[in-house]
């Protein structure tokens, strides 16, 4: 009898899960495990971390679903590279099944687990699940990785077949998941036991919630192209966190949209391809975790300013659209994608602060933080990455605000000091100080700050910084 252990990581679902399907195909009996990894959790600065809460909710739902089918999920709390081999030995399994995790630290962890398992003649079997195409599956005609998105997306679409997004859901049968041997049980994995607290999570975890979000989005997907850049409306899919933690399968997303020929649906698929493009870039160019993809910009003369960086983090820059974005991030763990580009451009071009500072702050705060996407987005905004925005194209935060939040609804939602500012004055309230005082009763600089930088002057300084580096 073949017995295996399925190790869940960033694939927190029982349906359409490749590693689980492969385990079911190869084994008569399968044990299931998730490990809250202390090597990750102990490094988190915030003990009210929304991501931990999201994962906890998702694991709770998985466990309840399995329990209804008289099966059990083993939940461990500790160092995963130690806990998994130890559990595999005790359960006397022949193989450990998992889906690929592409991040550099995860690769080292998996290599350590595979080495430890090998000592007991246990195989470590890992599969593609997080993306449709990975690693070397989409290459240029010369056999190298793409460095520009558009030709990559064409090649991605050309390669795609129905087999690439097939449904891999298996039946959850009690006889497939045996009772745990005596002495094998879950650790105490309550948030309190792990040193964390419940949060004000606005995006609940779990597969059932992911399905609700997907179904709701599909009702308005045809409008996606026209509304996705407007932060005040519900225009995006809001599925990023579910794809990040795998409460929803990427294949299910492709199946849901591929037959829809509307501009909205096809634009959304393009965004899913961007996700795969950045995943591929991190695989082929792991140095981009710390250094610029475009090496000529590795020695840019970035500014050092703790006060300006802190003002940016807190949403106190004096530019309303920037401040609204940062406050949305700090209070919800989320930020609208268009606003992510605006605040990233402001930090790197207006304040000329190194993109790594912003990337790390997002890594700390974003509920949907994914290393490859975060790196790709930040290097794009900073003009240091692959297929990045040219350095001479610098977002004007006021123009961006006027274009994408014309009525100031998004700004007023997150910057209450400006709730009484009427009309277009909300985009640049310092330009009409008398009107601002008339409408709010305050002077600019009292409750709401004056701009910490002049955009026109900052733009000139940023252009010089890049030109000097190129020369």
C-alpha cells in the first residue's frame, strides 16, 4: 500500500490542487498537513498581521470541510524544514507531495526538506500549481527568457491549450484519508498560541469566500477594462489575495474568463499573464530581489531622508492621492493597483528614495504580498526593472488624481481632513489656500500638511539623477 503526505503551503484549498491530485493518483492513502512556519512568522513585525489571520481562517475552513468527510488536517506550528521530515517519518510515508514555491527562501527550505527526507528514503515530489506556465515553459525563439511583457504575453497565449487549465479536483473520500496513528496530532495553532491576534480583516480567508469574490467579479468582468483604474469604484477583481495564498486556483480563473471575448475579460487575462511574467523573471533573475534588473541603474544617487520616508509611510506627504493610498494600505492591508503605481512613482521619482524602502514597506503591510509581483511592480515604477516605465515618464500625482479620482471620492474616503473640500481643489488644496480655509476652517499645514516636495522641481532632479547614471 502506497502512503503519502500532502503538504499545503501557498495552495490553501482542497479543490483543483495539482499536488493533491498527484498524491491521489499515486497513493492509496494520503495524510494532509499544514505547518505555520516559525522561520516566517517570527520575522513578522506586526503581531496583528492580517496575512496570518487570513491563513488561519483558510486553514480553519479546510479543516471543517475535511471533518465533514471524516478526514483530518494535521496542523503544525514550528520550523517547517524540521517538522515536515519528522512527521513524514512518524507516518511512515513513501512520498511527500507539495506544489512549487518559487521564492528564494522557500527554495532553500524545500531543498533542506528534500535532503532530510532522502535520508529516510522518502521522496519529495513538487508540482506546478501557482501559475499556468513557469520557469522555462515560455521562452524566446533563441531559448532565453523574455524580458519584455508584450512578446511574452503573445507567446503565453499561443502556447495555451485546454490541458493547461484543466480542473484537477478530486473526490474527498474518507477512505482516502486514513485516521491518524496514535500519538500523531495537531499542535496548538490558535492565533494566541502563536503570538498573534485577530485583526480587522476585510478580506476573509477560505475557498468559499474566494468563490464568492470570483462569482461577483464575473458579473462585472466586461467592465473591467474601463473601471480597473478608478480607485473609488469596485472595478478590479479583488482576487489577488486568494491567488497569493491559493484559496483559488489560477486554472479556475482562466477557465472562467478564457471564453469571454469582451475587452474586459481579455484585459483581465492580460493581468494574469503579467503575474506569470513577473514570476518567470524572479526565477531567471533572482538577483532582482536586491538589485536593479537594469544594471546601469544600480548606482543611482538616491536620497536618504528618514523624515520624508516616514511622511510617505504615514500618508502625510501633502499630495492627497498619495496620502489616500498609503492610508488605505495602513488601515486595510490593501491598496488599489493604480494607486500603487502612483505612490511608488512618488517615492522613487518625487522623493528619490530607493525603491527597496518602498518594496519592503509593502512587503510588511500588503495582505496580498507576493515577492515576484512586489519586486516587479516596484522596479517598474522606479524604471530600474524589466520592461519598466521609461525613467523620463514621471507620474504627476495631481494629474493622476484628477484623471482617476476626478470627484475626489477615494481621497475623501481615506483622508478625512479633506472631506469638506469641494470640487477640483481636493487634488491640490495648497494651490487655493483661501478656499481651503473657507471650506475646512483650517490653514494648509495645520491639520493637513503642505506638500513635502515641489513636483516640478522633483521631476527635474529625478531626470538628472537618471541621466547622470546613464552617462
